[in-house]
C-alpha cells in the first residue's frame, strides 16, 4: 500500500506551503486542499514544480518555466502549454509553447488537425469544465463514430506514435485561459497517479497564470491579440528582437512585423515609448482587454 501523507505530517506540509508566495499573496489556500491526498514522493515533486513556477518573475517566460519544471520534476518528456478561451466556447488553442515536440509536428497539427482534435470536441470541453482535465482514451472511445475526429485518431496519432494525452485546463477567470497538454508516446499510457499529480497542480498554476496574464494586460483602450500582447511584454522588458524570436520559435522578421502592428495600435513611434506607456498604463487596466 502506498504511503500517504497523513494528518500527523500536516504541520510539515503547512509549514512548507506557507513559504510559497506571489508578491504579498500566500498560496496555501489554493494549494493545501489539492495536494494533501498525494503520495508522499509525489507531494515533494509537486512542491518542487510550484517552487520553480513561483520563481518565474518574468511574465513572458512563465509558460516555458512551467514546462521545464514538469520535465525536470515529474519526468514528462512531451509537453505543450497553449492559451485559449473558456472551454464552454469552441476550443481554439493558440501561441503554443512546447517541450520535446518537434516544431514541424506542431505546425502540421495546427495547420490540419487542430479542428479535428478530440480534445476540441464538446464532450472533452464538458469534461474539462467538470474535472479540470480530459484524457485521450476516454475521448477516443467516445469519438470512434465521429467522422470529424476520425482523421485525428486514425492518422495524426499513429503517424506521430502518440499513445496517450492529458489536457489540463487552467481556469484564470479571465478571457484568456491556459491549457497544458501532457503527451505519451511509444505505447506508454498515463495512470491515476498522473491524473492526481496534474489535478493537484491545477489550482496553483491557474492562480499563477492569472497573475502573469494580468501583468501582460495592455494599457486601457488598446486591444491586442495574444501574440501581440506577448511580444509587447518582451519589448517593454527590454528584450531584443533576436532573443524574442528565439524564445518564441519564430523569425525575427515576424517579430518585427508584430512590433510594427503593436506600435501602430498603441500610437507610439518607438520601443522606448511603448515600454513607458505599457509600464505606466498597466495599473488599473481591465483584464477583459486580453483577447
């Protein structure tokens, strides 16, 4: 029988969790309830992931830090972290960050298969709203008779040796939400332990993502796309185009094009003016401006 964290060790848990803070906000309220039922070893891994993510002070790199932490502490090799709308709406994931997934595979998925993905099906979105996550085996069984999902199940998954996947919804209570995909290959599958680990991390990661998205909100009255928000945040933090392109996996030409659009929308003429406007206008802005 696996060793569980019992009430006798509750004070130790509370002491360790109480030290986790974002600014002046303690995370124990959203974290304790989610992790006390984990096995002892998995509790330690979960806490290590959260420690890394709390330390991600730069908003643009937050999602990359999350994927690095999942890989380092949980052993997951193939990961995605995308942004999208609430799962009650049509699931259209965008701006993916990846670990262990070839860029050409991701490009092919977005170009041809995203709309046929079983995780975009209404049933999957209902599962995410109810349980916070959806899993491939359950969705594949449900979608066997669905022509729209057939090509994804019978073509894309076998071609790329994908045997299992969990998609976790991070509920930010903003117009923009987070979706972490954990992918298994080579016939491997996820079990109850994996589901519990991800469920335990979900409340804190949702809180942290909300904090970083709010940090990325444009000044009042300016409406930018998710990608434009991301690049504007990098520019405001002083990143050069070359490093922005490398971080996002896009060309410098694409970065320059986005910056041109951002400058025009913000009514400024230079990166310096954009940074000044962004920093001064961030306080008191409405998070609903994130699209």
